[in-house]
C-alpha cells in the first residue's frame, strides 16, 4: 500500500513535468495506468463486508429474552421488554432476512404485532388511550404528523389500522401512490405459511372492512397506470368480495363492477401533458420523467461553450464518456448549466445571457485561501459530473472540487466543495452557501420538497461512508444527517475519487443508491431509515482495466409504480426492489455491465442506455429479462445520455441521434448530426427542440427552417 501511495505522488509529478502524458478522451489501455509502469500491481480485491449501524449483541439478546418470556407465557415481561426496546436509538438496524434490514423501531413493532392474543391485549391496555387521542385528533384535523405518531409509537394498538387507513387516504389525494399502497397493504392480513416469519410489520387483527381496503388497492393501481397489476388485484377481489358494495366516485356501487368499468375506461384516459421544464437530473425527483416529443431536428439555433477543464484521471474503459459530464436543467426559457466554479444562465430562445450584459455566469466562485489549491489531483479515480436542481425559482447546485474520497494524511490542498442556493427570481442572487466539515463532501445536487433540501454526503476513510443530510431550504441550516453504510472501494484509501450519488424522492420517501453495496429508503420527514437492502458487489478487478460498470455515474434509483430500479457502479447487474419493503424483486445477469444510464420506464420495460440501448422487462414474473437490444451485433455506437421523449426513446451516437418507439423498440427515425459538424452527447428536449450537451458546448437544434445564429460570444471562465 505504501509503495502504491508513493508512486501515486510520483505519477502526479511526472504528469506535471511532461514525462507521463495526461489522460485524454478515448478507450483506456492497460499501459495508461502508471502504477503498472513501476511494477506496482493495479489489481484490487475488496472485502465483502458492508458496514451498517446494526443492532448490537445486547439489543439482540433482548429479543431472545422476549422469545423465552413468550414461551413461558410471561406476557407482562415480554411486553415490558419490547416497550423498552422502542426507546432505543431507531438508527439501529435489524436484519429481517440475510440481505434486508429495517429500523429497530419497525422490528419491535413487527414483534408486537406478532404477539399472542393475551400478550397483545396487555400491550394495548398500556397504549390505547394515547393512540386513540392521536388518531381521532389526526383524522379530525387531517394532521398526518399525529397519525404517524400512532404508527411510530403504537402501531399494534387498537387504533393502528385506523391511522393506516387515514394516512392512505391523504397519500392518495396527494398522488403519492406508493405510500398509499404501503399503508393499506399493512391492513390486509398477510397470506403466509404458518411457519413463515414475518419480515414487515402488518397490522395483526383489523376490524375494518377488508373489501373497502382491497378496493382502494385496486383503485391505486388503476390511478398510477399499473393495469396488469390492477387486473390481477380485481380478479382476486372478485373471488373474495364479489357482492361487496361501497362508495366509489361519489356514489354507492358494487365494487367489482365499478372498479372493472374504471379499469376499462382508464386505458383511454389522456396521459399527463408533457412539461418542457427539466428542473433536475432525469427531469424529476423520481428520475423517471418523459419529455415532450421531439418534432424534428433542423439547423443549429445556437451553441454555447462549456469550458469545463478535463482532469487527468486514472480510469478504465469507457473513458470517452467521462468528458460528457454536464447535465443542464431547463426552466421556462432558461437553460442553466455549471462547472466547478460557475453557473451559467442562457435564454433558450436566443442563446444569449439570461439577464442583461453581465455575461452568462450568474454565479462565480473565487478560489478560497492561498494560491495553489486544486480541484482534482492527477491520481483521481472518476471524473466530475455537473447537475443542478430548480425548485420554486430557487437553484441548488453542488460546486467546487469533484473529490469526495481522499486518502488519509495526504498533503494536497483543495478548493472546497459546497452547496449553493440562488434565487432565480432575483437574477441569481446568492441565498446561502454550505461547506461540509473536514473529511466530508457533498455527493451532488440535492432534491427539494416541503421546505427541506436533501443531499447525499460522503465521509472519507479507507472504507468510505455514505450519509444522507437534510437542510432548511430558507437558511441552509442542517436539520439532520443519517449514516447509511460504508464499504471498501477500488481506491482503497490510496487514491482520490470523484463520486456523484444522487437521491431519488417519491412522496414521503427518499431512495439512495450508495454504490457501496446497499440501497436505502428513508423518511423524508425525519430521515428515519425504512429499509436497507444489500446486493452482490463486484469484489475483484484491476484499475488498469476496470470493468465497464465502474463507469456508471449519476446513477440514482429510478422509481416507477411502486418499484425502485438500480444499476450500481459496484455491480455488473441491474436490480429491482419493492419500494415499500425493500424486498429484491429481481436481478439481471452480468450481461448488462455496459449499461451506463437508466433512462426510465416505458410500458412494462425499463429502458437502459450505454454503448447499446436495452429494453428490460420490469414485471416481477419475468423481471430482468432482456426484451430488446439495439444494435444487435458487435457495434457499440452509443455516446451520451439519451432521453424518453413522448412515445420515442432518443439515443445519441457520435454522429447521429436515433429515435425508437418506446414501447416496441422499433427504429422510427434517424437525425444526422454530421452535416452540422457536431456530435452526440447528453440530450434534452425543449419545446420540440433538441438540446445537446457535448464535451465542449451546449447546442440547441431548431426544427426544420430554424435560424442558424452564431455561437454566443460570451463564455464561461475556464476553472483553474
């Protein structure tokens, strides 16, 4: 390790003085990795241990004691022990299977809900009065916080199912179908074998009308567009409650007939009108937005230089994609993009500066402290990625050094990374700036909701740690920070690393792909961990020839209709999880290692891009099966991140943009970029026009007959 560390410093000097060449775009070669030149092995082997905040042996011993009490029918002692465990730190995790963990609090509720009737009655005598007060006040005042208190403090009380029912109603009204389903599914008795252990807290003995609950589950599937699921649920409903009646659509109906009619009609309902705004990476916090359809591609309307300096980095294959690191956002007539030091705002209609003659930059950071600070040293794994988020006319961006993991006791000095908030209504006025503590780094641009800003954070160590932090949107004050996991990575405490792990937000839940062997779901309210699921990692490799999946960057979870899809950088596979429970629904084989981006979902498929374009079945029955791939031979022309636009998938190559039918994968059109002298890149669609972000510039392509204006004469300053 010391030998490698010493060489890494020497390599930086050799690059600086010109003895070793800096890295350039193009496919990586083994001899490009300098460690090999001096005989130090670039091979790595990672430990398979994932660091979690697991409950310790003392806590687990209490659960064993509860089992003994129950076996001896010592109900009072069992209930007392479980109630005391509820007072323990809920940051602790307990495994419900070998690879899935829930919070200590949820695990205690699971045990309470599984108590024998005598013990359950004793528990309820303790908590029912408090739970009733919270539940009745919560329903009367439509106060979700009070209703959540019932679930947090007294889930197995007599009032737990009433709280679940009411919370499901409020979630459905707000369009949070995942949360609505999760609340209502916990009311319905689980159909488990007698000897099967429970792995999530379902309500033990509801007296609510199960026909009404199951009808709501069918309704939820219809409203979110899960037609196959709704069909299956309706068939089961008919077997169980063929004659059941209730209110649906404001009138009393037979549920089977009413839901059947609604399901049939829903297939002809118009979909949501596409919105050209693209306020965050992948268009929405679910990372699954469909852009308006692209009409045509004509001439270049305008082009604006990025001037993003390329670092000298040690990387594996796929190097030609590392420079495509900029992902603009769109807000009305604004195109916004950034590099390490600057944020630019351009009018989409003209390609000129958004406000006055001050130039494109609406934010520019000067180097802080003494001269000689750097952004990324030469011996850095990975490259910088640039994305931002716009919410309620506020722009949030992660700026500064791209380094998120640093070797201990290294002398290099850095321009700090930080988060900024700009007020676009005030032409980019700086509202606040947050710098992380020493040894910490922000992973990327945040997600924002309900007056809160959420961002991934990384703590440097030989085993880097993934955290999620929440800040007040008005002041930038930190409200909480939660540890998720830690794991060994290819840099092994020897090299620097740039990572960009973005959060996904759906309703009340944050999802986080850590790229450290774990995917997590957290409460957006208080950061309480709902579940953590582990997946098989790639533990061996070589920095001289990294497997292509290590090049996955900006790969947040994709949420769709109660499922979460993940393509982690530390695995060649793609995974699907149940959004509510964290149960792994399927995983692909290793043939998808070259997938770089999950573009979103179309019908019953997950669309993934990279050097090729893939359609992967999302349905649990045959999930993970490749349904289509293009091209089918050995050619791998993909270059940049594509996009779902209308009923098309747009996919970039170096000289062309290919359009495919999103549902059938049939090629429908090709847009040739070569006559315009431009290449492919990261794609966006702005009001029927194509926006391409290459390694060098942002380009807006008009429809046929568009103007061909000169490039903007005002450029962003190149970072030092």
